């Protein structure tokens, strides 16, 4: 799964850009990598750019990702996370719902400017 990790131009959040198809195993590996990068730079906010990425997991797998994988991983569960998705893509909607229900600060956006503004609040 092609992805890149970098700081935002103002250095206040991490940008994880993912392309292609994503499953929970790949997402977890990328989250761990982005978390280590954020920790190194003292950042606790993430823009996960999924505009060119489709979630191919079942609802059950997405549920397990939020309630098991993320809860048991050594990641910053207090971080603010934004999912930026393509306007016509609803494959990530359930992940947002179960992540929020699991206590994670995850919000899905289809507009980049609104996503970035949410991270600056």
C-alpha cells in the first residue's frame, strides 16, 4: 500500500497520505509508523488523506480495528485525527463511527479546507 508521511507546512499536524486499497492490517502498520513520526516531532494531530484510497474491509473487521487493534496498540489515543475522503467515497464512514464510539477523536471530512480548519481548532 503506497503511503507517505510528512508534517504539515506549519508543522502542527502529520499528513498520512494513502493510495489504493486499504485493509485493517495495512492501516494498523501505517498508524504505528505515523504515530512514531508524530511522537518524534511532538505532534498530536493527524490528517489521514484517503482521497485516493478505498477501504476494502468488512464492517466486522472495521469494528475490530477500532475496538481491538487501536485500543491495544501503543498509539496516542488522545490524538485528534481527521479522515479526508473523496466526496463520493463512503467506504470509510463506518470506521469513523466505530472509532468515535471507541473513544477516539476521529472526524471524517470530504473538504480539505474544513479538515485542516478542524485540526487548527
